[in-house]
C-alpha cells in the first residue's frame, strides 16, 4: 500500500543526531570571508552542532569552490556543504566569470549529488558592501548559509523518509 503524502513538507532547524557539515571557504578576500566563516560556525554552534562535526576546507578563490564542493558532496560524509566566498566587482575585470562559475559550480555539486550545497558567496560592487553583509550592517551571509544548510539537511531527511 502506498504511503499517503502530507500536504506540506518543510525542513526545521533542529540538528539531527550524527549529522555532519562541511564548509568550503576561500582565502581570497580573507578578511571578509573569515567574518563569514565565524558567522557560519557560530550559527551552527547556536543550533547545537558541535565544532567537531563541522569540517572547514580552505581554497584559494571563488573559482575553486566548485570542485571542492563537488568532492565533499560526493563523499557522502556530510548532510550539507556550505560554500563561502566574496567576489568584488570593482576588484576584477573577470568578476562575471569568477562569480558565475562559483554559482554554477556550487549549484551543480548539489544537483548531481542530491546533497544540499549552499551558496554563501558575496557578490558585491565594493569592499564596504561586502563587510556590511559579513556582519557589519546587513546581517552575516555566512550565518544565513549555515542556517540554510541545517534547514536543507532536515528537508532532505524528511523527503527521504517519504520516499521522495
Ligand atoms: N577570487 C575571489 O574569491 N574573489 C575575487 O574577488 C577574485 N577576483 O577579484 O579576481 C577572485 N579571483 C581568483 C579566482 O577565484 C581564482 O582563485 C583564480 O583565478 C585561480 O583559478
């Protein structure tokens, strides 16, 4: 007999026992990205995820986020993978390539593996805007990304439990 589906399925922010997360963070624009990383780690901690259950991987720049995310997603060892970086339009003529590849690659890692891959990459016009979004004025995109990872990990488990 087929199991009846509920009318609504959504993730919660409760960390399930044994869940593990990975964060891939760039060294490029390190001052900003370290703020995103702090935000992500403290958001995980506030939701009951022990530091021992979060692997941090550093890569050179946003262009390198995709292959690292893909490997971590493919490993089957993590409930979600968070990509953190910062691409500033004024700082590079190839902004669109670097930012575009980061977005495309992180989305691809999540789509092909089914493991939630979360895009916590700032794409801003100025360094000031980047700092604003890394905890100075307009929230912390790293913290938001960690909370999104928790929700998507939970949603993934629930969908699986319904055979979806
Ligand atoms: N990488 C970033 O993460 N942010 C940037 O703003 C940036 N800029 O300005 O060029 C950047 N470039 C490096 C790139 O991500 C690669 O590391 C490099 O091209 C080697 O593949």
